């Protein structure tokens, strides 16, 4: 099911602008993180409490059509809000460049998390520094195409 409803843009200006550019260009512009040149995806999710539609840019960690969503928030000591949103409403939409599809998110643990963490750090090395300073185990979700 598509994620529909009232859209609430991010309160952070740079995040909001990235989403606007990414979606406004059909996934051909604004698809990398600032000056790193590393690719970003946009996850459309639903607020755990409000039910509002939210859009969250994340680093692109892809393997064979599945994606990791890493709740690093720059190594902050608390989980981002979207962590709670994905736990409550795992049905999301993922835009990767021009392609968009419905996915289901589940939080990983144990060896599965370890495998995807390795892939995440390979895609975006600063995740390792974020983990070192976060003082929490950074959650990793696996996003898989809805319906298998
Ligand atoms: N964040 C990451 O955690 N990992 C990444 O890999 C990542 C990459 C990235 C690349 C580009 C870019 O532009 C941003 C990137 N970010 C990355 C930042 C990411 O997009 C988020 O901005 C960041 O993780 C913070 O997420 P957040 O969900 O905490 O966002 C805050 C600022 C926010 O939007 N808060 C809103 C608010 O009004 O305060 C939303 C609150 C919300 O979701 N409320 C829920 C609701 O029901 O509506 C309730 C939540 C609950 O706890 O029940």
C-alpha cells in the first residue's frame, strides 16, 4: 500500500531542501550527500504518533535490491524519530534515484545486523565514527520489496 496522507516536511532546512530537490527532479538531482558525492535514498514513512507522512533522506546502502536504513543521526546519543516511525509503521516507500517502490522495514539483530553494518560502513565510512561516539548500538533496518 502506498504511504498516503498529510505530508509534514522535515523541520531541518537542509534535509527538507534535499527532499524537495530529489523528488522535484524525479530523482536526477540532489541525490548525493552535500560535498561527499555519496548517494542518498529517500524513505517515505508514517509518523508513529501523528500518522503524518514524513520523508527521510538516508545514505544508500544497497545489496541485490535490498537496502539498509541506518539510524545513525550523525552519532547522536538518541535514536532519530524515524526509528520509532519505522518500528510502528514498517510499510515505507523508497526512492533510489528515479526508481520508487514499496518496501517493508524490519530491524536487524545479531549476525544479520553485523553483515549489513559491514555493508553500511563500506558505503559510507563515517558510520564507524558515528558508532564509536553514539553510546548506543546504532539500529539497522533491512528494507525489502513489499510482497517478496
Ligand atoms: N540520518 C540518519 O540517521 N542516517 C543517515 O544515513 C542519514 C543520511 C542523510 C543523508 C542526507 C540527508 O539530507 C540527511 C541524512 N540523514 C541521515 C538525516 C535524516 O534524514 C534525519 O533528518 C535525521 O536522522 C533525523 O531524523 P528525525 O526523524 O529525528 O528528524 C527530526 C529532525 C524530525 O524530522 N523531527 C520531526 C519533528 O517534528 O521533530 C519529526 C518527528 C516525528 O517523526 N514524529 C513522529 C510522528 O508521529 O510524527 C513521532 C515519533 C515517535 O517517537 O513516536
